[in-house]
């Protein structure tokens, strides 16, 4: 399955978690992650989910959807505020910065 299809699954999940918000995504500067930004309806960036390509590698669409639901990523984003939430093979972390293009 292509990363593009997996990104669609993540966008759909974030739209369900943050209705009426804008969801944008872009490749992180190092090209090892895809960054999903949740913007307030007024356009102000609120949350960042950084999904490592290593994490996405072994995922199927169905498995990814289940993982996102069971992990509570939406709640983690709300707790983290503007700090990026990184998802990798080793789990979640809330730290660091994002290389924005």
C-alpha cells in the first residue's frame, strides 16, 4: 500500500477528531516523517502530528485506522497543544521541533 493511501487514512482520522478544523500535511525537512497540522477554523495552527515513515512502513489502511483509534492520537494532540506529537515504531513522544518547509 502506498504512503499516499496511508496519508488519506490519517487525514480522515484527524478530520473526525477535529471537525471544522483544517488539516494540512507536508513532508518533514529530513524526509523521514510526514507532518500533519491541525489548524483552527480561523486558520491558526493548533496541533502537529509527526508520523515517522518507519512507523507507516508496515501498516495497512485497516491496521493504521485501528492503531490511530486505539492510540488516542487525537487526545494526545489536544494535551500537547502546539508541541509536536511524534509517532514512530517505538511509540509516542511529545518533544522537539518541526522542520517546516
